[in-house]
C-alpha cells in the first residue's frame, strides 16, 4: 500500500500571487499550468474578480475553511480532482470558464457554479462520502457536461450515489451542448425554465429523485431530452412539451393500476381534502396543463408503438376532462354528484374505450336488465293470445315448479331482448303495449351504442397484441 502524500502548507496570499499574470515561482509554474496540487490551506481562501491566465490545478488539496473563487475568468482549465473541504462549501459562482472544468471533490457539502459560463463543458463527479448539493442556476452551458457517480460506466460501479439537491433552473444549454446526469440519487432535481437551443441535449441515465421539477422547459425542435432507467414517481412537468422526449425503462407513478403523472395524484389529494372550495378557487389551468401533458405522452408512445402506455395516458387525459366538468349548481348535489357526468359514464361502460371486458360485461348486464323489464312490462306470442306478465313484488317463488316457470319465462324474455337488440324482424314474441315499444326503442339505442364501444375496445386490444 502506497504511503500517503505529505501535503505542503500554503496560504491564500501565496495562491493569489501565483495566479497573477506575472512571473511565477518554479514550484508552481509548469509550462502553461499553475499547480497547487497536494497543498493544505488552513485558512479560508477567498478570491474575487481575478483573471487566471493559466490552467489551475488544485488536485488533492485541502481547504479546511472552504474555498471561494467568484466573479473570476479562467482562460485555462480548472482541475480539482480529490479536492477536500472537510464538509465546507466550494463557491465558484459568477465565473467564466474558457476551457474544460473538472471537479471531483471529497467531503464537500455544497458546490456552487451559479451563473457560470462554460465554453467547453465540465465534469462533476459526486463523492459517495457526503451528500453534496450542486448549484448551476442561471448558467450558460456549451460543450459536453457531466454530473455523475465517480465510477459510472466502470467495472467497479455499484449503483447510484446519493447526493444533495441539484439546481439547474433558468439555465441555457446553447447550440449542440449536452448535459448528462449519470448514476445519481437525490432528493430534489430542479430543471424548470431551462432553455435548450438547437441540437442541445440532456441525458438522464440511472437517476432517482424524490422530486424532479421540469416545468416550463423551452425546447427547440432539434433539441433532445432522453431518460433511461429513471424514476419518474416525483416528476412535475406542467408547461413542458414531452411529445419528443425519449423514455426507456422509466418508472411511472401508479394510480388505480395504471401509469400516471405525479401532478394527477397531487390534484386528487387536493380535491379530496376540500372538493367544493377547491373547484371554486383553483384555476382550471392546473387540470388543463395536466391534460396537455397526457396528450403529449399519448402521441409520444403511439409514435413508438407502445400502446399500453399510450392507453394509460389516454385514460389520464380523460380523467382530467372528467374532473374539469362542472358539477350541478346546488351545493348539496355538488358534494354528492360532482363527478357524475358524461365522462364518468364513458369510464363506467368501457374505461374510456380501453377495456373490452368492461364493455362486454356492461352489454351482458344491459341485456339481462332489459329482459327483466320486459317481464314486468308484459309480452305476448305472435302466434296466439298467450301473454307473459309479472307483477313486481318482494316475495320469492314458493315451489320448485314456480322457479322453473320463472326461469323459462326469463329465457323467453332474454331471447326476445336479444332479437330486438340484433334487429331481427321474425321473432316469436313482442313486448306488450306502449311501454314495451318505449323499452324496445331504448334497448336498441343503448345496445347499439354499447356494441360500438365493445368493438372499439376489441380493436384497441388487437392493436396492442400486434406490437
């Protein structure tokens, strides 16, 4: 085992002197580099408003009281592999980086690159020894950028590395820039209001976040956002067009056995807590934005022939339309029937056209109910005057013979109901009276509508099976 390298003591004043554009001591001047590797700074290092003409190396150095280099310009590279601050922050805010930046810290609580300008990208490796927060708000990014677990894509990679929150909101990925987030587990990932210019890309690989804020992303037609092995259970996506996003092995939130968006779960929780007041106070735009996200996901997955997920998100879109429908004006009925509307009926009879089993079950129930109604209304044979008629009562047949007669009459009523529903002209029995004519017309209307829903659901089923 190699002996640890002894760190040389250094001061902030020495570092400032070395970073001047004048002559450098031989101990730190190495061609075009300023090498402050393996140094120990016992006091806080604070540098502001400087221009660094040479590459700065801070590899394996220790800054016991933290490091702050702000409002500076780096003409060369910045290398900070193995930098240690013993839990203190590293502040590199408001800096301009003309070359590539490499930061692989150890024991850092927070890394701030806020309002930075990156001409050739950066690499940030998240150390596993302490959850480190990264602040990249308001940055302008060019080149290839990576925030990753240290051993990602290496043989000794053991899975996601825990880090603190990652803030990237209101940043700009300029033309052909790319940002990769690899092997991370974090509480909050904030990407709202990011701008992706022409051919810019963001790649998420093996990422899990309690909450992913991706609201109001502005993405050009040729930009790309891809997710591979990402947990979307806490994703908030209002105002972001997801039609062109690439999803692979994504874990979606689940609601009533279907994949959904986190926003729908949150909305339903609000509706349950204060249903009447919320409908009056909450703007409809919240539900409209969710419905728009669902429409985008339907188009996305249908284009990729993933009809299972497309149907799940179609159901989510219809659920938003059902919740958007206005309830009855009376406050009492509003509490009882706020969700009873045509969308509710469509869900009941066929689960928005996605379940052929539900459609077939409702069709069978419809025929059985009308068979009972025809028995109570009365019906007669065409060849004679014999009439079958029952009076509603709460009593049951008294004998086995009565049960047999009732069964035979119900079978006859069911046969007549089926013949009416299938538009057969030659049938042995007809319903009696005006009431029978009304029931026949109503049956014909309902049965034909339900048959259309059944065929539509079967078509969707076979389309899924042909993937």
